[in-house]
C-alpha cells in the first residue's frame, strides 16, 4: 500500500481524496496555487506545496511543477481528481517514467478514450450500441455532406478530442453544413490543439445517462449501475441522480454486460464513466468515456455503499476487485440526488466569485455535502464555479426529492450568488417529480434560458 499520495487538484475533489487517504491511513501532499494559499485542501493535507500563481496553466496544469512536488515530498502516487491533468495521457506517462504511480487508467487507454472517435470504434467492436455516424474523422466538406445525407438531418458535429460542448455544432440542413464544419474544426483546434471532427445523428431531446465502471489490474471490470444526468445547461450538468428513472433492471443488465466485455477486452483499470444518450424510444447510444472519477460519483456511492475514491487507490496499489467490492455483488439501495451548487447568478448564470460572508451546511439523515468552501472563505475567479455538491439519499426517489428540498432550504451561502434558488425550482417542477427529463429540460420548462 502507498505511504504517501500527492493530490494534483484543488477544491472539493482534493478534500474528497484527502478523506479517502485518511481512511486508509495514507499521508497526503496537497499542491496549491497562490490563489489557494488559504484553501482547506492545503490545510488538511499532511503536507502542502505551492506550485505557482493563480492561473492554472502555471500551477495545476504545470506538469514539471506537479512532478517536482511529488519528488521532493517522496510521494509514491498521484491522484489527479477530475479536470486539470486527470485525462492527460502525457502526464500519466511522465508519472510512470518518474517512478510514481498514476491513480487512473494506463496512458494508452486514456489516449484512446480521449479521442471520441476511437472510443466509438472500440465500443462498436464489442457490441455496445453507438449512434449512426461517420466511422472516421471528417476529411472534407464533401465527405461530411455524404455522411449527413446517409444518416439524414439533423446531425451533430463533435470534436474528436475534448468535451464541455466545445467543437460541437448541430446542423439541420445541407446549406448549413460547410460553415458549421469550419466553425467546429476551428473551435476544436483552438480548445484542444486538435481540429478533428466527426459526425453523429442528432437526437433532438435525449436523456443523458452514464454508467460507472471500475477495473482492477488483473483483468476484471465491474459496472456499478447508472446515473441520470439530463438536467444540464450548455452540456454542463446541474443535477444528477441514481439510479435513472428511465432505466429498467433488464436494460441496466444488458448495457452492463456489454460494457464489462468491452472494458475487459481493452484492459481498462481504475474508475471510468461511460456516457450514453437515450432516445424517445428508450434506446441507449454510446457517446464517450471519461477515463477518471466524475464530479457526480457520490450518487453512485450513496446507492451502492462503495467508496469509489478508496477503490481507485486500492486498484492502483494492485488490489483485486474481489477484495474491494462486496462479496455478494453490487446492490442498488434506494435513490440519490446530487445538486451542484455553483457560484453564479441562478437566472443569468453570470459568474459570482467573491467573499463568503455567511455559511450554513445542511445535515440530518441521508444528507452529505462535499465542499471546500467555508465561512469567510473566498471563491476565486480563476477556476470552475463549483462551490459545493449536495448529495441526498432516500429509500426511494420521492423521499430523495423531499429530502433534497429540505436540505436546500437549510443551505445558506451569503456574499455571493449561487444556483440554490434554481435547484429549488427544478426539484419543485412537476416534470422533474414525474421523471420526465431530457437535456432541454431547463429551456423547455422555462426555468432558465440557454443564455
């Protein structure tokens, strides 16, 4: 087992990893930027090292600085969390070359999964359903027009590398396609230094559903159920829940069997998430793999009782899944909902960094809050707007909704604007209560525009 782990991240996920390490008796090293000097992850780690100024390119994304911090602190492994360097295959390779265990998939697997078109091909080869689309990246306008004609409009252009909605364009006619293709390629090149774009059939109002996988270094992969992530704004998730109200036990078992076969075939180890779109007929289609822990992993922990971050560490240390997962197998118990509390205006979504002047975190049975914020703390303007994650578990979906509403009413954040009022509206809406969800929910219900 590792004696010391460096956490190459910040905020709530850095604290989450520190908690898992403390549970395992492992010492921790935090790295922080100058903007995070007073952060809780720097305070609660056993050691803390400043690695640069506020801008992430010169601190959290600076590979030499992170590796140097690991070497001078004698850390044996690095946990990258999510975002930043978590899906950077080059970083994983540098870790291995430096004799440091990267807590995540192997570099070649990260690289394959990071290119969405290659991941599509891998899933298709093992029977995981994919959307109709181009088999390779688009080489020309003529090729794009040919594929679009074959699968019929509307279609969506997607960047082969990256995510977050960048390099994506919905095309509804042949006249639009040349211009949209040029825009998507230019945006992808600017965002990811890779202008490759591929095409898929566009589903107008899909549900967004993802499956959690975990693999060990001995060839075994298990699927830990699914999460519903349909409540989004511009491809950014706001509310997640598990299990999905739209996935039957039969469909869950069918998809899990296909994913287990596919991921064992490619030698996948550690945690990963497989994202799908569900059409109006209830059919799932693979879209991408996130080769890391997800922001919304706590809802899966709540319904399975499995600590996914501890599992990541144990897998990286060589432990087999037979020693990590329950001997009776993974069981789904109850229902869980996560609300992402962001530092932004609840209607305009304008960022709202600043000084927290009042702070109260809800508690009670079935309520968990993952956060690195605190009273008199500061939400800096340099990073993502996530302030906290409210995770609630109940015996069923109705209880989880009611408990979430109670917890939101008792969650106080003063001094900055947050998304708490929007979450209250979402959970009160009859369509949400009825489980009538899709990625256009916020616009369709007029709870918030796509501003």
